[in-house]
């Protein structure tokens, strides 16, 4: 069953941007652009994940990217031997077509999906990436398909977290926690999800912390964090089913225990309790969420730096980012997207056509062999 929510964990726990290179591109990703126009009044944002054995995940990359391009869907999907995860956006019919394509594979028939609507496309590109994990914890042997915590519905969450015996932990990254969290939640102060196991080893003890409740944006990080705690000997481990965004959708504002906004991994940056675009912007250099006050700081320069990264960037990087911002501004004035979008798509389509031709020729030669 499809549930309606806002964007989930999406590209979970991306590493902090590499300020040495100014790039976060993945060398094993396949990238293209999709052509739906930004003027569309209703863009569906669709977050999805499923932990399932995909031994052939590498072979799925090309047909999945082709399906996304064919159905005019943008966003990023991650494939690993443990499953699929990511967030995409497109018109209603485009998202439905992609989901039908995915669910035609029996392994993905019950793919977990959350959706919301937005007026502006939150993604500019279409990517399929191959990963070791669909959410990176970096601990071998943690498998939510076999061991996981107890799911708690959004409507029962308040009752659980107001229990004085329950330790409430926000499993998200520090910059996410800063823009909003649940009242009374502990911030582990992690820079990335792979830091979470170290926090557990340092701060938590199953003999003292008898009941632990955890939450994240859309639920997927808690699949692994609760599995990890169970493996470490914690008995009563709970997590918010559907994540923060399901809670914001389900619980009225006059009953909420949520404080602030919720960071999302797309162009909206944050959403408020109504799941509308929030008040934060994003620094184009370091990708950190920034406030209006941040943008009035002397350390802020649009597209170049912000108070979070001003002192970490070299002069060469700032010069490069300034030139990028200038080119983007020129493109905006021309009514263009500064990505070479159509060219990228055509190049990728040509590459796929050539690969298909080579594969067809290989099969034909094999058939003709005595």
C-alpha cells in the first residue's frame, strides 16, 4: 500500500562535501538529465526503499536508468546487494510508470514508498549509483531483514517518548538535528551515519538503557540503527515507523512534540509541520542548511561560501565557486538550466544504444558459433 508523506531519508547520509575538489560525484554512478519542465504545477516527490537481496544489482543499473529517463523521472536511486533506496520526482504518470516497472520485479513488489507534492522540481539530474550499502553504517553483518527493532506508529509515538524510562535518540546527522528534532531527544553529534556505531559504543549500555527509541527522516536509517542495537544486546529497541515525515503528516500540530523544521535531501532543504517548503536555504558550496541570518553574515557570498564553510575553503575554491555562480546566473537570465541537461541526456542515450548494439552483436556471434 502506498502511504502519503513527504520526502524521506532519500540519499541518506551523504558524506560531507569534499571541499578539496568541490565535487560529490560518484565514480560508479550513471547520470543523465530528465526533460520535464519546471513549470509543472504538481511534481510528485517519491521516496522509496527496501532491504532485499539483489545479487544482480550491478546488472540492474542500466535498465533502471533507462526506465527513469524513459518515464521522465529525476532524482537518485542507490542499488546494493542489500536492496534499493532513494528519492525521485516527476509527474504523477511518470512516477506511477516507474513504480510499476520496479514492482514488476517480485523482489520489489512491496517496495516501501512515501510521496508528497511540490510545485518546483527538487532534482535536476537522474542518477543510479552502485553502493556497498543502501544506507551506509559501515558495520559488517547488520541486516534489517533478519533483526530489527519494534516499529511504532506515528499515532502512538508521543506516548512512547514521554515515558521517563525511554531514552530518545535522533539518529540523523548533526546538521539535520540543528534545524529540528523531537522534544527531549539526544543529539549524538554525528557528522555521518557511519559515526553512529561509535556513539553507541561510547555512550550507551544495555545494562543501563533498558528502553531505547530512535527516529530518522523517513525510517531507513532506523532499520539499521535498531538492528545494530539489537546485535549489541539491547532488548527493548523501538523506532518511528515512516520516520519524522510520517509523524508530521499524521499528528496534529496542537499535539506535536516536534520542534523546528525537518531537513530533507532535495532542493526544498527543509519542510515545516505542514510538509510545505521550510524557511531554510542551502549553501551551494558546502550544502549545509542556512538561515536568513546566515545570509546576512559577512562570511556569506551566494554560491561561494557561508558561515559554515567560509574559513575552510581556499581562495582557489572560492574563485572557482564564484565563476560557477556567475555561469549559473547567466544561464538563469537566459532561462536555461546550467547543467547542459539536454546534451547530457543525449550523450547517455547514445551510450546506452551503443552498449545495446554491442550486446546484441555479442549474442548473435555466440548463437552462430558451432
